[in-house]
C-alpha cells in the first residue's frame, strides 16, 4: 500500500490539516455547519457590540474577538455545557475549534474563565434572553427544530482498593 503524504500549508497547523483518507464528516462537524448557516451572526454581533469592547480596546492585552465569544456561547447553549466543559469541547474537538475560529494550538482558545465572564456579562446586561431568542428565531425561520443536547463525560469516583473496607460514616 502506498503511503499517503499530506501537504501542510504555512497557514495551518498539523492539527488542522491531517485528514483520514475517505473519512466521512464527523457528526459534530455536520451540526456545526448547520449552525454556521442558520445563525444570524451579524445580528448577534450588533446586539452585543456596545457591551463588549475587549477585542477593540486601545490599551492592554487584546481580548478574544466578539465573534469567537459568541460562537463559544452558542456551543455552550447548544450542548448544555458548563464553562469548563465548553473549553474542553473546544480543545478536544477539531470541528468545534474550527467553528469558533481558532486552531487549538495557535492561538490558545478562550479559557473557561473568559467564557464565564462573557456569559455573566450577557446576563448582567440583560442580553441573555435576547441572545437566545435570536438563536431560536433563526431556527424557526429556517424551518428547523432543535433540542439542546449533551456531551457526557465519564465520572470517576474513588472506590476502596481490594482488601480495604469502605468507610460508611
């Protein structure tokens, strides 16, 4: 069998360019492409821009782009993720990393702390309901229904080792 060589462009990293030959598109990538097509991105940016200036301020460390933070919030809402879960989904999924507009290796995607701050800012400024309403109306206008899904992670609990008794107090 002949070895297949992937050409890596200077624009992308190894993570974004490696593909399995003749692989089908992952389910999450298909769902995210529907979100990409349906959601009114400019309307959401216009709604939130007066309240989020971290990416355009003249001094200090530049923040994450408003578009990236909106996409993080949509992933969080769509899959019922916590702030930490959203960060983990971005780091674990190539499709999610591309959807929010980053490569998980360069630059680093938003941390759970930044995602939490953005979520809290939406709630404090009264934008959360408008944000979610715009999201839902876009699906209705497209003739689509959606139900919030979940990404489940295994939970590990400590069990006594062989020969040890479990403390029942």
